[in-house]
C-alpha cells in the first residue's frame, strides 16, 4: 500500500494548528486576569492639590470682628450648574461656585478646567488627568452657558458669616498658580464633587451624613443615563469600564453629577434652586435608559451582515465578508484599548474588566479570516472553529456569572449578548453554507449515477 505524504500532511498540519490555536487562546484569556487586578498605576505629579486634606485644615467657625461680620452677612455664595451639552466631555453638565461680595463683581470658581497643551493628551491616555480650578467673572461664564443654550440653575448656599469668610479664603488659596492643579476623577473628584466637599465642610460633615443615608443606584446607571444621547459613546465607554462602577452608591456619591448635587443641596436646605436661563433647543434627559434594549437593532444588523456570508449570491457574500471584517476590527481595537488602559494606566475604573475575556483583542483573527474568504462559496472552516471556541468561552463565563452574581457584579449583559450574537451568527452561517454545499454534492452524485 502506498501512502501519499501530501495527502496526510494537510490533515496533520491542521490538527496541530487547531490544538496550538486553542492553547494560545486559553493562555491569552487567562493572562489579563492578574494584570487587571493590580491597582496603583503609574507615578503622578507631587504638587497636586488634594481638596479634602486642605479643607480639613480650615476653621469654618473662626470668630469675626463686627466689621467683618457685616461684610460677610452681605456676601452671597452660590452653587451654579449648567445643563449637559456637547461635546462628550460636557455630557454630564457642569458645576461651579459663584461668590458675590459687596465690594466687587460676582466671580465664579470652576473646577474641571483643562487646556489642550503641556502633554494633555499623553497624560489623559495614561490616566493622569491634570485639571485645574480657575477664577473668572461670573458674567463671562453665564454668557458662555447661554450661548451654548444650557439651562443655568443657581442656589445660595446657606452658610454662617464665619463659614463664608473661610470658604472664600479657601477658594482664593486654591486658585493660586501653585495650588490650582489637581488629579481629576470621573466619579470621585470632578467639577461637582469639589464644590460638594467645600459645602460639606461648612456644615461640619452634616450634609454628607444626611446624604449617605440614601441609596442612589450605581455610577454606571447614572453615567449610562447621561450618555443616552449617543449610543456609540454609551456603548464604547461602558465597555471600557469595569465592575468598580457597579457597586451601590449613596446620594452623596451620586452628587458627582451637577444636577444631582443641585437637587440634593436644595432638599437638604429646604430651599428651591432658581433657574436663571432655560434651554430653548436641548432635549431633557429621559427618565430611564436601557443600553441593552437600544443596542438590539444594531446587534440584529450585525447578525444579518454575518449571515450574508452564507448567501447564494457572490456579491452579497462579498459585502457580508467586508462588513464582518470591519465589525471584528472595531471590537479588536476596542478590546486592545481596554487591555492597555486596564493594565498600563491610572484609569482605575477599567480594572478587572470581564469584557476582555469574551471579546478579546485577538478577535481580529476573524477580520483576517473574513477577508481571506471574501466572496468564496466555501466559508473557511477556521472561522467556525474560532467562533465555536469563543462561543463556548462566552457561555461558560455567562454561566459562572449567573452562579456568582455577588462576585461578578459587572453590569455587562449587553456585551455578553453582543458576543453571543456574533459567534452564534458565525456558527449559523457556517451551518447554512455547509448544508447547501452538501446538498449540491448529493445532487451532483445523483446526476452522475
């Protein structure tokens, strides 16, 4: 019996390659886990202004002279908010503190200011968000908000004359060139939390104690609602953020949002915020928003695109393969960004993100395979092989999530659904293509007979 080595080699080769690919995939799935759990990040500047530490040094009850008392009784300090606007970094609105004294024009202190210079983009990518507190005439800021058609609300903060003096001294100290820069954080240290911390200090911590008694959703539920005007940014930014933003938060923590801070202060004081300007064009936020429900049409479109690769018509297969390759390229790039920010930056909201396990960077393999299969009648078997492995991984992780909800708390069902639709559609397309190919073979055999 003569054995043709050329016939055996492809079978052996593909068998070895499949086992090797399986091992590589399993290793890449496991490796990110330890890195994803490491806190700390990279070094930051040493000259940053830490608000709560500095506030703890201030005395908000220091006695005043009669002249000072009269002056500060006629001084007014306001919390001012501007509603959400464009671009994406002002989707959440803005908050500032305005000070109106008897002897000068009203000024506003704004946290969360930044300049597109001095290495801003590199620092931002690495999670070193160096933002500043700036002082400007309040009239300029109000004009800016009106030009952008943003609703402006204003409420006077109830303070004793002693607290007003110390608050103004603190703000003036904060805007000094050597003190103005701080390390911004999306949820813990932004343009709303700094005015909140100042107000809380004037109440000797009573505002915080009152607000912490109330549960108020999660950081993700709030951010998803405020990102509702853009499905793309909502989907992408939620993909990049891990389980740390899915823990229940109090009303005090929810005041990272200017609107929530305004409402909380008004309720705490038993007063009403004044609306000094009402938007004429911007739509109000919805009462609720489900990213999963809003993503379903796009997921169905993705499934249809993948199923086109099993079409009888060549031009439809070409379109299907091209669009499928772009879909997987998008997710590969997005996942690679996640791995980078999760493992090599100070963006701690990305740490421990489970999404990287079932939508990994090496999903780009499917991009290459679809381009290699462009328009061909026979789909490459390696597409089905890769998709089958990823579908199993997704189902296993989803099962574990269902059993360990208290541990795998990340609210990422929409991304599990994305993975199931993509990999499931690939399997379905392969089944359709194979059945048609087998049917053609049977017909040809019958004709030959």
